[in-house]
C-alpha cells in the first residue's frame, strides 16, 4: 500500500514539474498576453502624450507606442486598425529620425494590406521621406514609381509623377518648371 501511495505522489510531482517546465524554454519567462483593449488603451494614452510634446523630447513614450502598434498588428492582423497603426508607427519612427525603419514598416503595410486606403499613401510617404529626409533618390524613385504602377488612379499617383519629374532638377530648372506649371494653371 505504501508503494502505491508513494507512486501516486511521485507521479503527481513529476506531472506538476512537467507542466511548469513546458511554459518556459531555456530559462525565459512565458510572455503574458495582454488583452486587446489594454494595448489600445495604452496606445491612446501614449498618442495623447506625444501630441502634447515633441516626439524627440519623449523617446520612451515614442518607443513604447511603436512597440504597441507593431505588437497589435502581430497579434490581431485582421483588425481594421492595423494599416492605420502601421502608418502611425512609421510616422513616429520618422519623428525619431529612424527613416529606414519607417520605410520598412510602410513596406510591411503595403505587403499585408495592399487594398487598404493607407497603402498608396504609405508608398508615397516612404518615397517622400527617402527623398527629403535622407536624400536616397534612387530608392525614393522606386517607391514613387510603385505608387504610379500599383495605384494609377489614386491622387498620389499624380503627385508621384510630379515628384519624380522634379527630383533630379537643379534650382534653375526647378524654378523654370514651377513657372511653367503656374502659367499652365492660370491658362486653364
């Protein structure tokens, strides 16, 4: 009888050890999954903080909201807020002078949500940042050309064509171009 009691106790202890061991791998704690409402609430709160301050002055809030935007999109990829959250994440990244990361995030938005209203805006914004913020003209041109090719009827396609046209111009050529455009607008 004692053997049976010890066997049952030992089996129970081994079973409990196996359960606690399954939740952890190589010493890491299992990630606690926050409810969607909690992440959205924190995003709303952090956005209010960032709207009232310069992003550069509050790097910790900016970093946290970026993390939450990306976490939300990973956990609930079919939620209609995802394209908007990715676009906002890229905007905050730009405010932190992380243009390459912002462009990568915008590419993710277009790849995962190509039919969303933010997709052509994302391509245009990436091209705009690459051109204006870090002078990577070739990559900027590629993003702008994608707006034209993938969303030819979108208003940003017209702007992308114009931007590509003026990107390589020097100051004198640009002034002439703008004067020509102005005269065409007054004739119309």
